[in-house]
């Protein structure tokens, strides 16, 4: 069973031959998964435990408030994805000013060696850590010789000629390129939240009821209309999602509205996850609600073709 530890002090005894990696791992993308596979492979070879150390919140949000990246994966989703990758132990360290003041050497000696009992550590080629990010791979290697652990350095992961990075994936989502984002993530980009009461325009004016999503996710795809899959407690459904300001109705606030195909249940207050498959078009201001309704019909027809749908829109389990 997965073991998530949020306080290093909770470790009573060192782990069993731990092989670990450290990072933010935002997005838990295919580059991260390759790194985790290496950790698991080495841990298995020495009858040890695979370990991931990550942080919450993102260190930049603490060290440079207001300048942190828009997170691809909220912490709960990130931990689930790391767990799903088959890692034995996850340390989710609370990153604050006090933690950031720990020197690189003290971090290695007091936490990695004395508390965790590290046997091997696997890091990316540009890894830096400790107060002022003064710790580097050479320091790790020197301390490895001193304290008896091995250090392995992983080169950047490419898919074809594309470097897999959280920064690039963020840019793709913000540009609305969800197909390429999926290739690098290894899964559809998604946001989650709760269905709240909207303005009622979808049902009353347009004839297309929509689920209005209130989300805590930070990284919202570019405004426009998308073909999506919506996951709920009772199953998954095809749909189209509009992200925008409803310019046809002169609205200002950003809204995320999903019309589920062949669906007529009351889901107000329900938890809801939207997986983005394909961007259909830009958001546009129409001259009338009739013109908008006609465009929505075209969007639905196009989405059905993308889904290969001829029958009702629930995805069979």
C-alpha cells in the first residue's frame, strides 16, 4: 500500500535500501514517469523501496510570491499520479521559509542520510537544492562518497525532438494545444471542481443545458470550445466545453460550461472532472442567440464525429 508522509519527523526508522528522486514533478509527465521507472528498477535490483520526495506548495510560490507557475496538477492529483506510477513511499514536504533555510549539506546529511537512509539518489542533469539552491550534483556526489550512497544523473527526456518539460506543457495548455499536451503528459489534460448554478442561458435561451464548473485548478486552457470527456461518480460522458466570457451576452466573468451529449440528469453540486481532447474553435461573439445556437449544433456534430459517436454519449464502463 502506498505510504504518503508529510513530515520527515514521522520517520521512526530508516527505510529499506531506499532509492529516491527529488523534485516538484508538476504534471507528472512522461519525463517524470521515465525517472520513476528508473527509481523502481534500481530499488527492485537491491531489494529496496522506491521513494519520491516532492513539495507543497511549489517552492517558487514561497520564495517569490506571485511569481510561481500555474500548476498543471493540484497537489492531491499530483500525489495520486505518483502513487499510480507504483512508487512505494512519497514524502510530500511542506515547503516554507524555515525549510528553505536548510543548507544543502544539512539537507543531505540530516534528512536523506540520517532520517531516510538513502542508498541511491537519481536526479536530473540540472538538479540544484538547499539554501539559495547552492547544492549541486558535484556536492551530492562528494557526499555520496562520504556517506556511502550512489548518485545517478538522468539526461533530459525527449519525445522525438521535443524536450518533455512542465514549462512547455503549461505553454501548450495556455495555447489550447491539448493534443500535443496529451502526448507529453501521457494522458488528457484535465481540470476538476464542483458544478454550480449558472445563468440558465444554456437551457432557457439556447436549448443546450450546460454544467457550470467552479474549479480550484490554476491552469485553464485557452478560451474556446473543446471536445471533452466529463468524469462523474456515476460514469463518464462525452461533451463539448466552452471556456470564455460569453461575449454574445455581454458577460465579463470567465466561465467553464460543459454540455453533455444525450444527458438530462440534475448534477448541481456534484464533483466533475473535464478531460480536454481537442480544441474545436475560438470563442466568438455572435449577432444573435439563434446564430449561437446554430453554431453549437455544428460544434456538437463535429464533436460526435471526433468521438465516433452514433449512439448516446455515455462511455461504456
